[in-house]
């Protein structure tokens, strides 16, 4: 049986041990400063409050009882004079400690429960909305591609690129696990706007006319505007922010000749620059209504020729350096 230790549980366990250790230290301070007739006994409220607020009323009450006994019947009222505490003295302190722990722990449990309940509702709502969006992705794919694995492959390629980009010092902190996970989930949304493109343009086998190409280019803004409407409900959501950037800017070019806004270089969001490489490699390797599939080597050569014009040169270098992984990933999701 495999046992998994989570980092946050490990930290909480250490906090509990530390709180008991602190109570023992405080008991030692109380004794060495003359007994419970001094103000130092009040320091025991600190570990009690910490345990009750972090672990709830059950652990809080247990800790409060232990702390009260540490400076209870065996702790003198006055060490120098050898005066012991009367039972009512330490029993009353025990009751006060337990009561305080119960009250703090009660509110801690209540607000923790409310937070978890609201988080669960938010998660369910968000997942329902994402399911709707991904349904649109599949609808778009069913009209445009001969394979249903396009979204899966692009997601894997984006993740591979992002993870290898972390080897470049200036990306190491920016490309954290949250960013990469959100990028993986958001990347299938890049062509969601194609649901708004007419079939006679989307599925045309020959070259598009200038007017038709202008219509085709609008899929970037259609998709981004769709996601922006959802983002109004979740203004701080990083997943949707990445999705909007990918959808809107993945056809921008490094030299500024792309669309829809003609951004160049690092004006183009990092997520869109990653997507540009991932989408290009996937599109070149795959058969479309307007072309046959290229080999892995042919695809790499075409992308290399676009470095510094179509694509961010650093992204191209990462692809070339780790080409075996990209080839393996494509073949895995093409079987």
C-alpha cells in the first residue's frame, strides 16, 4: 500500500508538535519565575489559540487540557515560599483554557467548513463552464480536422515546451507549476473561435481569397471574446487569462506580420509564443483537407526556417533540442 505525505500536512504536524513543545517551555518559565502567581502563566494562551485556530475545537480542547495540567496541581503558586495552588485555582484555569479553545476552535471549524463548501461550489460551477467550452472545442475540431487528437497533442506539446523553457534562467520562476498546468488545460481553446467560421471557408481545399482569409482570421477575436465573457464572472482566473492570450495571439508572428494586432517579439504573450510552435508542429505533422502530412524531419526544417520571422527563436531551439520527445508524443497520440 502506497502512503502519500502531502507537504502541507507535514507542516501542520510540525506546528502541532511545536505548540506542545512551546507549552512545555512556558510551564518551565512559569516555574523558574516563581510560580503561577506571576503573569507568565498567561503566556499559555498563545499555543492554545494557535492549535484551536489551525486544528479546530477537538485538538484545541485536548491541547488546552494538557497545557492547563502542565501548570496545574503540581505547579506551585509560589515556588520560593513553597505554597501550592488550591484545587479551585487550577481547576478554574483548566475550565477557562478549555472554554477559550472551544470558542476559537468552533469558529475555526465553522469558517473552514464554509470555505470548503463555497470552494466546492465554485469548483463545480467552473468545471461545468469548462465542460461547455471544451464541448465547443470538440465541435470546432469535428468541422476542421480529420483527427480528434489535435487538442490533446497541442496540450502535450505546450507542456513539453514550457517545462524545457524553465532551463532558461529568465523563465525559471515565471513558468511555475500553476502556469504550466493552466497552460496545458487552456491550450485546446486556441481555435475555439472557428465555430464561427462558415464551412465554405473553413473546409475549403484550395487557397483562400483575400476576403475569405480576412474572415478566417476573425476566429482569433471570436474565440477571445467568448472567453472574455466568461472571465467577467471570474476576473482573477489565471486559466481564462491564459486561454484568452493563447486564443487571441497565437497567430501573431515574431517579426510583427501576424494577426490580429501585428504584435512582434516579446510583445506577444509567452503563452501564445509557445502555442505558435506547438500548433505549427502539430499542423505540419497532420493531414488536413488542404494538404498531406509532413514527416517529423520535414516539419522541423520548416519551423527552423521560420525562426526569427514566424516564431520566437528560443522556442524553436527548445523544440530542436528536445525533438525526440515531441516526435514520441505525436506518435503516441496518433495511434
